[in-house]
């Protein structure tokens, strides 16, 4: 069953949103074109409570880009983004969602962030995605969305560790590149961990 995972294609990550990923809006038509070629489509979304620990605003004297210790790991701080039930958390304008089988929410616990579509950053709790794939016998799946150097990367690395075979479609992903080379480094680490990265999806 050809399966597609769409990562965090939400308004706040688009141009004009709270935490824009450069070029993310250009992914919408690319991903819309891909969708008819997949039998099963699932998505994940950032779905934060307003008091989420990853928001710089919730920590005195901190600004986006700073880091704090949170649940025993280093948490990078971001602008307020993807607050549940707000327009910024809705899927990107124009993105076709009608064939999606399921949406997995992450970052729903105020005390911990979740870059991966599978687990929170401390791996305390599963989002249910792994169990969903396992129940359907899905091993290989394609990945698209944002950001290549955060949520796509961590989703792919977790997938590999869980025994799945993720394939990243590069022309349907975008990185945020806070450090300039982040996307390139993310691609190297995904490849080294065993992921396949393809420039575009084969369509047949
Ligand atoms: Zn977030």
C-alpha cells in the first residue's frame, strides 16, 4: 500500500505565519499533485496548548532562538506557533485534505515538545502513528512537508529506529535553515541512518 506522511503543512509555517519556513507555500501544489498517487495518506500537525514550553514568550527573559532545559533535554525556543484551534494551526491554505485517513497531533503536552510524528522529544508518549502503521502492515512510506531539519528529520530517524523504511521526497520538503547548513546536515544524518532520499517522487 503506497503510503504518504505529510508533516506539519500548517499556516503558521507558511509565509506570513508565526514561524515561516522559507518556500513552504510552494510545497502545497507539489503535494497536491502527489496525493492521487498514494493509497493511504496520513498527516501530522503541531497542536500546542497556549502555555507550551517551546514558546519563548512563556519563559521570562527568553527570546526565540534561545534554549532552556526542559524534561531533561535541551529545548530550543520558538515564537508562539500552531496553537490548537487557531487559524495558524490549520492546514495550509489550498492543501487538499479530503483523502486523508488520519491526522496525528503532536506537541499537545505543555511540558514537552515533539518534533517527531511518532513520539515527544523525551519519548514518553507515542502519538499513535507507529501503532497505526503496524496495524496496517505498513513498513515503507514516503515523507513530505516541513521542516526538513526538524520535524521531518526527527520523524524519519524515529521511523528508522522503529523498523520502518521512510523515503523522503526532497522536492516536497523544505528546511528552515536557522544555521545555514541545517537542511544539508539533516539530509546527511537521515541518509546515514538508512533513509532513502529521492529528488522527486516517481509517478507511475
Ligand atoms: Zn511546535
